[in-house]
């Protein structure tokens, strides 16, 4: 093992180099994966909620207009 100077100048053993890369990679995937999915989900969910709100508003306006002009369509001209 390598001897590295510690904080106070004393020699300490270095990190064990065997087996840390796969463990670090697994930890990165286990923490980075959900963070990435969460970061992508925020704008997606926000967009869906905004679209639903705008769609509801459009349908309400359409109902209002249909209530106003619908009776005109039901009159028989012939």
C-alpha cells in the first residue's frame, strides 16, 4: 500500500485500489439515475399539467359559445 501524507503531516495508508471502480460506478448509477429521471420528469409533468389546464379552459369557452349559438343551429330554416 502507498503511504500518503495525512492532514497533519503524518503518513497514512492510501485507499485500496482493488474493487472500488465497479462499486463507484454502481453508486453513481444508483444515485445519478433517479436524479436524471427526476430532472426529466419535472418539465414533463409541468407541461402535462399546463396542457390539461389550458384544455379545460378551452372546453369551458367552447361550452359558453355553444350555449350562445347552439339554439341558432337548432332552428329549422326550411
